[in-house]
C-alpha cells in the first residue's frame, strides 16, 4: 500500500507536469479527499478504482487536467459520482459556487460528508436527475456520464447564455459530434495528457448558440 508521502510525491509531480499552480493547501486537501473516498469506497463501492496510486492518476490528475478551461463564478458538475471533477476543482480553485449533481443516494451522502469534513465553502450536493435540476451556471462539467446529445438534451437548460460546457471524454467517436443538438456548438476539442495515464482523454468545449427554452 502506497504511503501518503508517496501519493503526495506522485500528485505533486503530476501537478508540475500539468503546469498548474494551486493554492498552498490544495495538495494535502486533495489527499484528505482521496483518503475519505478510499474509506467510503470499501463499504459503499463508489468507484471501481481501488488502488490509491491509480486514484491519484485517474481521479485527481484527470480532473485537474481541465482546470485551465474552467471559468466563471458558478459551476455545476453533472453526474459527479463521488465528486469528479467537482470536488477536485473546488479544492484546486476555490471561490466559486459549485453544485454537485448525482442521482445515486449513496454517492450524494458521500459528497455531503466530503463537503462537511473538507470544509468546502460554496459547494453543495443535490440528489436529482440532471433534467430536474434548476438554475443557470457559467460553467458545466460532465465526465463522460452519457453521450453529448443526451447530456445537452437533459442538462442544456443549465448553461448560462455566455457559459461554457466542458465534456470530458475518452476516445472520440465521430458520430457523437454529429449528435450535438440545435442551440449548441462545439468551440474546441483538446487532447488531454494526464500524467501517468496511458489512455486517450479529450475535452470538448461547447457554447450556447441560442437561448435556452423556457421550462
């Protein structure tokens, strides 16, 4: 089992490789989050990744890789699971209001405990289906929980007029880009290099081209 010092070294090397500058307390808080997730995961099966070394790569560094694209004062993380990337972004770039959305009760209970124990100001968790969530957000993150077409159909109403939608994907399927619904446009596709991860990762950046329909 990797020690906390070893995980810290791995995380710090990854942050350097991503060329990120984080607040001074971010690394210990990210490791606290990881320890909490590992503890809960033993009982509640919140993530299939069980090795802490793999968690640093697949959860922490994978989430941090999109940080340069995050913008605005409000963020909604849809299908957040155990808080990925939402909790990681809250620790790495504090100061914005963040809503974590998941339909799984066990995961939302974990999120609320993480918010409480990590003292994450401005972060709240809601157990709901994406289509039932209310509000508008400057930035929306979604980590491959559905196809682009489904994500935007269910959650498109949540994106503010000048907001940005960050869809985290693995390998890109051409037919998926063809399924972007009316009212949205792809503004950029970025290949992400996640330190330690030997797999394709992409970030799709979308913006609104038409007002959201009234609900």
